[in-house]
C-alpha cells in the first residue's frame, strides 16, 4: 500500500484490524520490515508500519537534512488516517522522530509512546572513541596514518563506500554493510536470516550520508514535556546509543515515563528479542 504525502509515495503495511491502533516508525539503515518479528506478538491491534522517504519501498524525491524534516512527513502521513487516539512505537532514529511529533498537534492524539533503543535528545554516540574499529569493519584497506587525526577522515571514507551506489548485487558493499550491522547493531549475536534480511534492508536506503549527518547533529529543542505515557526500553550492551544518552533523555522526559534497561541486549533487540520486547510493550499498553 502507498499514500502520496508531500510529494512522496509512502509505502506502508496495515493489517486493517478493527482494534486499537499503533504506528511503528523504523530507524536508520532499515525499513518497515524490521518490525516483522515484533508484529507477531503485539496482539489484537491494528498495526501500521511505514517506510520513511528514502527508505524501503517509499520514494525519495527530496533531500532530508534533519530529523524534523522527516518527522513532518510522518506527521502528515499519520494525520491522513484521521485516527483520534493511537499508540506509537519508534526504534532507534524512529524514537527521535517521535520526540519531534511531540511538538505537533499529534500530541493530543498519542496515548502511549514506546521507544526501543531510541536515539537520545542529543543524538547518538559520535563514534569518536571507536571509529578506527568501525573503519575496520568496512573492509577499508591500507588506511593512511592521517585517519588518526580526526573523524572527518572517517566520514570521507564512509562517503567513498556509499558512492559505490550500494546494491545487494555489489559483494564489496554487501559485505561491508553486513560487518557493520554484525558488530554494532547485533554485537556479533545474531542468526543468519536476521543478518541477511537486515543487510538487504540497509542497502535499499538512498542518500545515507545526509541522514547520517542529520542523526549526528540532532538535538531536541522542545521546551515542554508532554503528559503522554512513555516507555523507554534499552539494552545494556547497546553500542549505537549508549546508556548515558538514554538516561539523559529519560531524565528530560521523566514525567509519565518509565525506563527499563535490559541486561545483555543490543541495539538490534527489536529484531533479535522481539518476543521478550513485545511482552514489555503489551504490559505497558494495557495500563
């Protein structure tokens, strides 16, 4: 299914159940299909999962240089359904999009907000403490000494990687992406099917460099804390958004919020521990 929103064709799945509604918002380097596991455990709900512009099967007709620009498309997409009350769940970057939706009129419509491995109000880790190992996962050989001089060189190397016009047919690009996901998203703990599916979704993304910049520069500028009930679920071993980032975010949104740190879980826990995560989500939604 697709809807035209602000000049983009937004692809989405909707089980069209006559039940309470929950919207699912994916993160960076993935698409709506990342929720295929958790959807099975969310019970009797109408589930609407959609691809952000430039991701998955949605179109990419415009450039998006900030999280709030992506959030505006999400706002218009969700608003187009005319649903008075609904819940919303975001994974990783999807969490930051929900923060931005808090600043819109949708605040009045959101009943529960769930954040799984979400970005913080001040973005994510900038990888300045581990970018050399990050480069190693990208299969870049003969790294010059200058790389040690700053993160800008790392960004240039990443730009070279993406200039290859990633596709699942490019063995170099596919293997580089696979290793990055394996090391940072799944912490070397994954099954073959999950890793292959995640790699394929990541390689469908267009213009990843601008999205990467938007994530790295993100800062939430909302001044008030909405009374919406909020649940933050975060893995203790998350390498993408470390605990201090989500703890800072929880402290800001503390009113009507719950934070649960899950021992041993990684950034990709929405995929690798879908059943366990859904139990926490369902419990929260019933309150």
